[in-house]
């Protein structure tokens, strides 16, 4: 059973407005399936196929005459010169929705787009499945722990693959193919260790020096590899809230994996039951909440403005939704399935005085299933994050 993606309406809208639509995201997050489901009448051309790749390289003009219009070009980052040829084609006509280009390496795609297709292309970022998408397709995991453990990569659900079989193969493919062949990373063992150390830090403030020291690599190498992971859609850096009123706020981003299942596997978690009371429940739950809000924004074609607030006294608000520079929603994250009135203490003491956010715009997301409106803010169950995020982002 194919899972319907929430990004489909935004892609259809973009196809009515732009000649080219770019869909990027992590490998195996469902880009190709989404493109082909959304545009079933389009010709499909994959540059994963060596013969197709060679045919384009041998004679690009003839290739594009044969594959002339309403085409899905998959893994387009493998042929950077394609974008210059597409520019000529789309500039000769005002027709929209002519080409769909997909790619697993966002930074390679963006470099080519910036050089040739700027202003002509709609940018859609796709991440692994959200809990909302699984729920709508009747494939939602039975518990919070199972969801955190399995994550959202589509093949786990489409092919009923156990996470402890899927993720090691995914990591191996990612390391050997994307990192070595396309990005020039040669020390695969070091990168594998680096990836595991990153997973252990999900939900923490980023300390590149500490990460580099633990991985046995230089600061600059760690910085470069983090950029690779971020551009590939594997990690997300949540920026600290900026205010020119205070010099005592944190200036270091927080670090999150985009998918909890991948992070859990890299950490070494082998069963969902380990997340009931284990030390990684909190960080992985916070990772899920940030990721779900991020997915809610991206599926609408929005560039999310998310941050966190922390001062020198270590008072912290886990997530802030901003409209421009203005904070409009303050969110605390608690992994416990049991509500405690103290969960609102930080929001009550900080959100109003420091951010000007009243009780109507405060929320605590927790690991339970009951919702509640209090005088201090709203209690949001873990399985309603997506729907509430759409309201926070409006």
C-alpha cells in the first residue's frame, strides 16, 4: 500500500506556477515515488541508469530532443550540465510544469540550480514520513516507542522491513555511495564513527570541537562533514533565538537527526521497548517533535523559522516558532506519558517576560494521548503535533 504524502498539493500548485519543480531530500525518503504518483503521465528518466547517463553525456541536445517535455529527471545531480540545457528550453516558452527534477544531494542540486535555473524553479524539500502521513494511511505504529524506534523511511512500511535490518544497509549504502563516490570522503571508517557520535548527540547543543576530538578528526573536517549531513537531509540544526536586547542568550545551534529511527539504530537501540524508560527516550522524543514541525512546514512549501531560547542561567524553551524575527509560539517538550502541572513552569516564567508570548501561544508537547487547555497554555499529545504545527506556522 502506497502512502499518500502531504507535500503533493504543494507540488501540484508549484507545477502550475513554475516551469521546473525540484524535489530534494535524503536518499530513500520517497522522492521518486512521490514524483511519479503526482505526475503519472510524465516520462520518467533516471540518471541512475548507466546507459541513460552515458547517452546524455554523449549527446545532450539529441537526448533532450528525444525526452522533450513533461519529464521527470531522477537523480539529476549526477548531470550538472543538464540544468544549463533546461534553462535554454524553459526560457523559450512560458509553459509551466515542464520538468520535475529530483536529487538526493541537496547541495549539489542547489549549486546547479543557482547557476542555471534561479527564478525558474520551485524548490520542494521532502523528508521521511511524518507520523501524520502514516496515521492517514492506517500504518501508524502501535506506540510512541515503536514510532521512535522505526522512524519514517518509507521502505520500512512498504516492504515490512525490520528497522535493525533496514538501517544498517541504509547507512552502508549512504556511506559507500553518496559520501565516497559523490562527495569525496575517503575515510569511511572515520565517517561511520562520526555518524554514530552525531546520533548520540541528537537534541544537544552542537559542540564541534568535542565531536571532532571524540571522532579523532580535525575541527575543519568535522565542520565539513556536518555540512554534508545537513545538506543531505540527515541532520537539522535548530538555530538559537536572536534578540538584540540580550547578550546572554545561547549562540550555538542545537543538533537533531531528521529521523528518529536512523538515530536510534546508530545509537545501538535494538528494540522499541528500550525506549520506554531508557536514557535516550527524551532526546529522541524531542528529535521527533522538532522534525514533525519541520516536516509540517516543508510539506507546505514553506521555509520554517524555528529556533530555541536559552540564557546564561540555562533556562531554556525547547522550540520557538517565529514569523520573521517575531516569536509567535513557545513550545516545551516532555517525553513522559503522564501530565505534570510543573511542565508549564518554564514557559510561565520565561515566555511572557522574555518573549512577549502569552498563554494562548504556549504549548507543552508530551508523550501522552490526552489534550488539555490550561491557564498556562495547551497540553498537546504526541500524535497531534503535526496538526498543531500547521496552526503554529500560519
